[in-house]
C-alpha cells in the first residue's frame, strides 16, 4: 500500500507582486503565482526563465582545467593521434558519447573510436576491466564522459602506459579517489563553477563549445571542413539532461528548451524513427523521460549500450528502424524482468519493513534493473532502498533515496566496508563482498536512524484549486509557458473535485471521465483502487490531448484523497 501523501496548498503569493507580474508579462494570475513561488521575482529572473536564451549559457572556461583540456584535445586532433571516448551505459553517458563522436567526426578524418563498458562484464565507468580494454585499443588520448571522477588508480595505469587522459564528469567527488591530470567536473572540490547540477552530457558539450572556438581561432575550419553548428547537437544534450533527472533550471533549462526545439523543428533520423515508433507528434520533456529514454536505457541494462550510440548517430533509415525495434523489444523484456524482480523485492521487504531503510539481496536481481526496482520501492515505502545482485561472490547494486537522506553520504559512512561506491544524493551504487553485508546493513541503518526524522510523511505540494468552468484552452496554454517540466521545475499540480459522473474503464486498468466535450480526466492504473472507493478529491496535471485533429484538455491524475 502506497503511503498516504500529505497535501499542501502552496498557492499563496503577494497579491501586489502577482498583479504587477500579470501586467508586465501578460500572464494568468495562477502562472504568475507559480513563478513567484518558484523564486522568479525580478524582471531579469523571469525573463531568463520564460525566454531561455543560448547567450545566457556560462563561459565554459569557468570550469576548472577547461583550458588544459581544450589545448590537449586540439593538439591531439591537429596531430591526428588516436582518440578513444569512454562513455557510460545510461542515457546521459550514451548521449555524451554520441555528442563527442558527432562533433569530433566533423573535425576531420580522425583516428577515433569509443567504448562503453558492459554493465555486468566491466562495471560502471573507468574500472580495472574497462582499463584493460582501453589498453588493448591503444589510444594516445582517452576522454571519459559522464564517469571517471573516482578512477584515480585506473587513470594512473593509463598514464603509466603513456596514454593521456581528459576526465569529464559531473558526479560527486571523493577526495581520496580523485584522478590526477586533467579533470573537468563542476563538482570537483577545486572547481568554482557556479552551477553544479549540469549533466555529464552538458559537461561534454561545454568542452566541445570551447574546442570549436579554439579551433576557429587557429584557422582549422575551412570550406572543405566547415565549422559545425552546435545547435544541431542540443537535442542530445536535452535528452541526456532529462534522462539523468537533472533539475531543469539555469543552464539545464536553456539546453533542454533549445534541444526540444531542434527535435521538433529539425529532428535527426533517430528521433524521427522514435517519433514514428511511439506515435509522438510533439516532443516534450515528458516524451524524453518516459518514452525515448527508457528505450535507450534498455540497451545498457540488458544488452550493450554501444547499440544506442550507433542508433543516435545513424544516417541509414533501414538500419535505424531495425535498431529502434531491437531497443523497443529489449525494453519490453526489461519491463517483464522488472515485474518479476519487484515481486521478489516486495517479499524480501516484508522482513525489513520495520527498519529505517531497505537493503535487499538476491541472486535473482539483475544489475541493469536494480535502480528501477529501488525507485518503485521508495515510492511504496518512502524510505531509502538498496537493491543488490548476488553474483560471483560479490554484491553489487543500485540505491534510491528520499529527500531526507543523502544517499552518497550514507554510503561514504560505510566506505571501509565497500569495494566501490559513487553517485548523487538521490541515486547511488555500490559493490561489496557478502561477508560485509551484516556490518554494512547495521552501519547504514544507524546512519539513517540518525539522519532521517522520526516521523516523516511524503508531501505533495499543490499549485492551487481548479474549478471545471475555468478550464479553458487559454489557461492551459499559459501554463505551457513554464515548460520544459521536470526535476526542479515540476509540472504544476492542482486539486479538483471528483466529477459526480461515473467513470469508464480503459483496458480494465485505467479510468476516464469525460467531463464535457472539451475536458477529460485520465487515471492510469487506478481502476482497481477507484472501483473499491471513488475519491472525493483528485490531484491533477493539465495538458492537451490531440487526437485525429481534435484537441481536448486532459487532466492526468497524480494522487487522490477522500
């Protein structure tokens, strides 16, 4: 049973400020209130939010060691020395790899290759086994994207073999594991870059932005080797940013806004194929997060992620469609495996439900799906969850957390019991030997006990109350000015009374109310719950549903009460 969320109506704002904002921006009162509550108060702040402009991206050279990275990379390109990109198997790493390859291929006929580790064979990022592969590939320069910040030993091995390295990453650093040499990461302890929440793909883009200008200044671009338009690769930056659940504020909002424009105005072949496969007309951040990203992620979860990189870069229609169908089939397989794992996890969770966190271990858990199952259990139990696969005398897995607990800090507290760990506040991974599991559980639980308040209830912040007569196309269009939505800029959420009309069931799983000719309410996977007891209040997002040339206002249920 999902924990009952406590609803908070956040719709209060200074009436005078609201009036002024409505006048200045010709906007609806509700939209004005949302902007003010989200911290956009001055004219400059509101303008940069409502009109995200590429000129407002920060100078990449504010990133520590960017100049050294550009100089080394340019020198390697000019000397036509061998470059290997080391990526990661999630969408952020896949898009960062594709973005680097696409740009570098336009720099001339370079000796260029890439390698994305297999999740199970090699582990995440620059590990000992992935270093073995890189040594066999004999590069003169290795560029990591979306990984490498804790690979001190592995970077040293490469350097000892005469291979130079540029580490580009965005994950949190560990002072004892910092690699030597050139490291471009906003979260490096010595980096003063003001925006720390940029994606791995975003960091790779910053390197490319600097490199393009440096090559321009040196006269590298010619009629036969024209300077690439970086707007064409913003679609990849948007996809990586949204898929990695980076907050869609500041630079991330700018990149995602313009990346979505590229996808809708001038989509690359891979995006066109995905649109057709998923029957998508207008691509939004929700499309990226819930339709495109899972397909690309499936490659790295169950197969090899290099297929997803090749798909994104494909210029052959037949080849792209074949790869998309394979990715889709892999994602269906992933969903089936996820369902099986969730059953096992729920059974194991029963034995630990009194603990402040869940640490679940099973040989049945697949490493590629651990993170998704952990997310499902956090939603169900509202406590930190670690899902560990038992394989070859190692326990390895992924965790997800709640806002009240910083997961990487919790793992750092147990560092001496772990062989490897890393990640962020909300998501992280680790590896340990089975002999340490009891001591690890004890210390992890103690950290949770100390840092999580005794009584916590998941909160749901509402942006106000809606009445059906006030639901107009203009109102929804005004809300759309706040897009792209996602982490850090959540889709506005409103409470509304449940219609007195009976709902209809869709495929026996979903519910639908047809309120009038222009307004409908959809509740995905809520038929069973609502049949037992129809709620009195619904928490809904608003949008348009366009079908066969007709546009309706669609309210999508996110929660219910009463």
